[in-house]
C-alpha cells in the first residue's frame, strides 16, 4: 500500500498513541481493552477528520483552489477540523450546517464546535434538515466562482476516495504499533457515519493482510444502509489506489446499527453511561454523537459476550469531545455539593 504516490500534507500529530485501558478492562470483565487516540491528532482539539484532511487539503492545493466549502451537522467535528486546516493553510472557508436535530438549545446552536468554526474565521450558514447538501454546496460554489474565487468542495465528513486514504494510513500505523509491542489485535471497533473511516480501515487492514476484523458501530443509518455506504467507498478507494476492488470482500464490512437510538445526534442512555465510564475509569473524554454511542455499543457487546476474555480489542477514539459543551444538560451531573 504505497500512499506516498498521493499528494499529502503533514499536519496531524502522528502516530497517535495506542494505550491500554486497565481499569475499564477490569470493570467489564471481558477482553483486554485498548484505545487508539485519534482524538489526539492535534488540529483544533483533534479528531478523525484531520487524517483525511491531510490528503484532501493537499488535493485542494494541487488544484489551485483558494476557498473550501464543506457541510456538516450543527455540531460537526468535521467542519471544525476543516476550518482549522483552512486557517492554517490560508484558505477561505465556508461551512454549511444542516439542522438535523431541531434543537434550540443555545449551547448546541451557538456553542462548542459552532463557536470554534467561527473562531477559525470560517463563514457559517444554516440549512434545514433533509436539505440536499450537495446541491446547496454547488449553488454556493457557483456564487463564489462568479466572484472570481476557486472553490474546492470537501464532502460530508471528508468521506470520498481521497479522504479515506487517511484511514488506509491509520490501518498501517496501528499494525506497526501492534507489531512493535507484540500485541495481537483481535478486533478494531469504532463509530461509523459518513463511512470514510471504516472504508479506509477495512481497505488498509485487508490490503496489508492484517487479519484484523473492523467492527463499525453506526450512529446515523441502519445496518444495511451503512454497510452499503462503507463497502461502496472501500471499492472506490481501492480503485483510486490502483488496487483490485476485490481486495475488500463484502463480508469484511460489518456494521452494528443497534446503538443509534432515536436518531443522529440524539442522546441515548447507553451513550450517557459510556461517556461517564470512560471519563471516570480512564480519564478520557468521549463525545455524545459518535464515540459515546460507539463505545456504548462496545460495552453492551462485551456484556453480551460478543467480545471475550483473552481477546485484545482496540477501540478507535475518533474524537469529538468538544461537542460535550453543546450538550450541557444531557449528563445529569450533581453540580456543587
Ligand atoms: C465524523 C466522526 C466519526 C465518524 O467517522 P466517519 O468517517 O464519518 O464514518 C466518528 N467520530 C467522530 C468524533 C466524528 O467526528
């Protein structure tokens, strides 16, 4: 897997740490738990989109763009990392935020990631739920072109064949870390939504013959739809890399859709428990939208025996803890005593 053939910038803090989680391992009484800290990628409090942006922003530079357009949900971590990368590299940046939850909570609508988008100097505008965001971005791109700009559109979550290369690279990085410490990884588990993370990981893990199964926990779409999305992107990315798409067999793409709850961005009891467990047993902050639901799935599946004692399970922490400040009333905390 020869990633140096593709344009890339280097601004992520890599490799991210791979750490044991002894206290949670003991508490749950199942497999040995590890955490891959992609919440520590460096840019504007980090997260998984930074790996994708190393390839996407390099492509934007190569295409001589001067303006970035990208979409997200209101509390998008992707737009926050994109606006930071744009600031660092001197691009103008326009963010279109889709109101998927309908929340009117001030912290949710103006705080956390929204605040940081603006702090990084991007222009943000809002669109109602179920807007055709691709069409909305194309309309904005045309307006910007009419003004003499050269816009570059980054799709939702940075998930296309270029962004997914960031997670092909992450698969190779994790394998190297495991080999260096003689750690046999039996499962890699993470939250999946726009699919670039899982598509890149599956392609990378298959491409290097790691034998490590990747297990996605959905936070948006039902199982079948999410698996299709991941599989398609893995195929397209393989082709883009000049590989035979058969390198990723359909049965290697596995998503569990049981932990979405009432919908994207809407809290669940198991997410609240998972965020508290991680905060109180390992001192690590998850987020309410993605990694909290992803880890809630892992905790439940350990309790049900799906992941077993004697196995090594790595949870990929994809970031997003800033969004906790957009959900201040969700965690039922005691206040001052
Ligand atoms: C975007 C995001 C994900 C999901 O990654 P995809 O590549 O979109 O599937 C998971 N966790 C966090 C914190 C994210 O911001």
